[in-house]
C-alpha cells in the first residue's frame, strides 16, 4: 500500500474542487486590533486588517482582561497542572464558573477547553444519564453538536432547519414516556439567522423534553448583560442546558455549559471529554472571568457592535452585493462558487490588505460558498470604507452578479 499516494489523491481532490484551506501567518498587535501583520509566502511582512475574526468585540486586547491574565500568570505560572480531578482545579476556575452561572441565571456552570468539546462531551454523555434518550437535532447544528449526537449511540431525529412544525411531528411520533432532548442554536453562524427559541421551549413543555441551546455566537453580544439571545428574549429560564464559548466575544479561550448543579455534577462525573482533559491554564480562566464580568456591565459595546454590522450590511447592499441579512451581527456575502470565493479572498488579502477567509464546503453546502465578515466596535470608518471600496472593485473585476438596485 502506497500511503503517500493515497494522501496525494485526497489532497489533490481538495485542490481540484477549489476548497483547499490555507493557513496564513498573522501576528496580532496588542492594542492595535483589528490591524495585524501578515507574513507573506515570500517572507515579507504586510499590514492587514482582519475582517473574519471571532474576537467580535476586541476583548482579546481589553486592558482588564490582560491585567487579570498577567496577575494570574505571575501568581501561578503557566499551566493548570492536570485534569480537574487531578490538581487541575484552582480558584480561577471556580471563579469563572461562578461568573458564568450568574450570567445565565443557572445554579452552576462547567468549564471545558472549548465549546466544541463542551457540546461533544455533553451531548454524547446525556444518554448515559437518561437511558433511552431521543435527541431532536436541528439540521444545521454545528459540527460539534452533530458529533456529540452521533457518538452517543442513542436515538436521534433530525428536524428541518428552524422548522417547528416538523419538530412537532417528530416529537408526536415517539413514545411519550421516553426521555427527550431538543438541541438547537440561538444564532446559526453561517447565515446569521436566529433559532425560534420560544416556540421550541413551548414544544419542549408540551412533550416533556429537555432543551439544549448553543449560544456560542451570541454570548457577550446579546441581552442586557451579554448572556445571549435567550436573555434578550427573556426565555433563558426555560432552557435546561446552555452552551457557550469564551473564545469569541469574550476574546480568550474555552467553552462551558450552564445548567442545574445536579446536571453539571453528572456531566463532570460521566463525560470522558471532561474527565481526561487537562484544564484551562489559570491565566486563561482569570482572563475569561474578567471578560465576562466586564461585558456584564458594558451594554454600550454591544450596541456599537450591532450598529457596525447594520452599517456594513447597508453599504454592501447598496452596491447590489448579495447579502444574507437576518438581523444578526454576521455579514455573509454569497459567492456560490469555491474557486471564485478563494480568488476573492486571495485578492482582498494581497491587493488590499484585507483578510476574510473563504467559507466553503463542508462548512456550508456546495453552491453556497461565501465570504463572511465579522465587523466589530474596533473597526474604524477608514477600515470599513476600504473594505466596501475593495468589494465593489473586486465584484466588478470578477464579473459577479449584483442584485437589481432600486432608483
């Protein structure tokens, strides 16, 4: 068996389909985000502006966050020293979990090294806790949720994206005595649309199901204190398990679930993804706690963020670019072809110093390839003007279709 040849075939397939993913070397400059330095393939350095980052609010360089991380680093050193069961639980982890439980109005929270692991570990463990559990999963749920549901070995039902009537049909068809859980998201990050939280909670009440929501692209950015869309819509108390991240709006690293104390106790006791993983470093936990606490008291940052997204969408729409706009902070510009999407991304970077990674299959369905912009409060008017001008020029250069403009 020529294993190298097999690898060549697999990689060549990605190149031929135009969806081979390339890493670029970026140096974030403290205090200067979203501006960064790109090390080009020829070794030269070029200033760029990052327009596809998930540090939505620039909290990765917030002075309060950095100060907390420095203090913890000086006090404890670099690593946590082990899993949470073996020397890896510190006052910083406990403090962060308390901040998160308070944020979501839950009894407890449980930290993981990422929201991916939090989803995977929790959803794959729940059938151990509730034998016979059926999980009803939205068709467009994140890969981490899909993987967790797939690995748990229990029954699953996939309902059409945001289709509450289809979900009702599936729930009604199953034994009313069997334990059930509905897993969905508050914001689906590729299109930026919202999940029908209240309607799903109504169905959960009617059919006796637990609710599991992924608020990864909403925590920090929605609601009076940044607890997410469920807080904004005043339905947070109706959700049994809330998943969130510390690596996007909070600007640090890690993931978590917020739920009842007994649920947290059971997950931490049964989930291999928690039991056998070294905990976050104390410095990261300290920085995340500072970020969560800061954003609880900073609604003006959320307001600025939403205004930036509205402004960018309005300006791109005015040029006839095909924008998906569901009212969230995410700005997808549809291209519909992997080769064109990659070409646009490359030209934005090389010719204009604008970094926006192409989004191709399998992240999105074939034929819906796109550029996905994530404006933030720290993108200034000059950066936005440059982006809008570059997109206008490149859209014409590539002879891509525009929407009909009204007079």
